[in-house]
C-alpha cells in the first residue's frame, strides 16, 4: 500500500465520518454505528484481497484514551455551574453510582452462569459492560433539551470516572481488605488535590502564553498529567472534568485576588477556540478509533448464537436496571434518558486494559461488539420514538 493510497483512505474516512455526523443529527442514529460498520467493511475488503496490514490493536487503547479525554473535556466546557444545578449534579452522580454497582452485580452473575469462572474474574470482566460511554452519549443528546443534555453529560462523565475507579480498584485488589479501601480513599483525595492545583496552574499558563501555539500545548499538558496519574492508578478523568468545569466557570469566582492574577482579557475568546479545537480533535480521534475497532473484530464469531443471546441478555439487564432506577428515583428523567445508556469507547478501553491473566476466553471482542452495537441501536430507536412522541404532543397542543 503506497503513501498516497493510505492518505486517500484516511482522508476518505474523515469525510465519511463528517457525513455520518450529518446523518446522525437528522436520524438520531449514532455515527459510531456507521463507523463500526465501515471498519468491518474494510476488514472484509482487506481479507478478500489478502492485503497486508499491521496490528491495529497496538494503537487502539492510545487512540481511545486521547478520545475519551477530549470528549469529556469538551462536554465539561459546555457546563455552566449554578447553585440551582446542585440537585442535577447530585442526582446524576447517585444515578451513575447506583446503576453502575447494580449493573456490575447483575452482569457478574450472568457471566458466572455463562463461564462458571470464579466470581472475582466474572466481576472484573463485568465492569467494562457496566459503564455508560460518554463518547457516544454526549454527542447523541446534543439536540435535546438543556435539562436532559446536562443530566446526561454529568451522568455519563460520572459513570466513566466511577467505572475507572472501580476497574482500577478491582484489578489492583484481588483480595479486598481494610487497607484496600484506605488506599482508595488516599488516591481519590490525592487526585482531587492534583486537580485543584492543575486547574489553577493551567489557567495561569493560558493567560501568560503569548505564542500563537497555545491550545495544543494546554491539551498536551492535560494529557501528560492524565497519563502520569493513570500510571499510578489514579482516576485522572476527575482532573479532565474538573478542568473543563473550572475554565468555563472561572469568571464566576468572586475573589478579587483571583480575578487579578488568573483572569485575563481574552479568556472568553480563548475558551471558544479551545472548545472548538477539542471538539474537532475529538471528532478525528473518535473516527479512527471506532473504524479500527470495527476492523479488529472477528465477525465470524458472530455466527455463534450463544454470543448473540448472551449479549442480548446483558443488554436486557442494563435497560431493566436503568428504567427501574429512573422510574423510582428520577421520574423527571425517564424519557428519553432511559434509552441513553450506550456502551462504547470506555467499555472497549477497559476491556483491552484487562490483564491477560484476568480475561475470560468466553468474553470475546465479538461479545463486546454485540453489547456496543445493541445499546447504540436501542438508544437511537428510543431517541427517535421520544422525538416523534414530543412532536405529536406539540401538534395536539396547537
């Protein structure tokens, strides 16, 4: 494959991804699905013509991590804090926490029934299937009401953060003791402290940089701090969410000394440009991530009816838990929020970050693909039904 052929393929994928986004905005069908099918189509084409490729799995986790950082950061930059939103934030946090723990418990039981493996192995393999993907959820609710959009941004971001915390805790502590929880408390307190320091330092740097290259430097520092934190099993996604929220709400801090030292004339203009840059970069990363994931799936495993049925069983448990929780505790967020619980980028990342000795052979990428695909399809159908229902109500009111 020549350099020019590679460039044609890469640029073509970006163009098609842009078109997929336009289709998604009109149909509520997540562009992720079209990207996955594009990857699968490319794989069939490559296999048919016996074209040599390299092992894309080596770059998939890196692409996914950068994409996750940018998508959460982009979502946080859209959130404006007000005291009135404390209830929404609190509700989103507890929704993410309770549904994560409930879903992990049920899926652990399902995997145990499928594999007869020990409960610890079933538990760590269940976590990737239990986390809402903010990478899919946040873009999918862009056209919905502000109240719904804010709830989903907070909930999906909290789900990612809590899922990573639970995953790191489970992988690092095969035998749980009091010291395990002490270590968890210490690491959480440490990342919160690091987040506060990083937010202030990065804002100060933004104000002092006069060079025309500014925002990629800030994003690179953010990714660097995230990577260092993750290498020490700290839940650095807290830092990403905190920094986005901090930047977008720095002007509401009333202290005179803070305004004098940290706020500068062009901050609002810089925030617009930073948001635009992070959104466009996230778009590129997301495009290649999901195409590569589709490319790496062994679709011939989908001939196995057991994989399909077990995947559908997991999907059913996810939606039963979600609707039950929302109906009992969040009656103002049942529709369309009940359908917005996709599995995607974060699930794939956690799956590939499972140590080899903890992976169960029955839980393959094809199994993961069924859940990712199914949850995205259900979400798109649910959003379309909710949109039609809303339109009908508006016509009746007229």
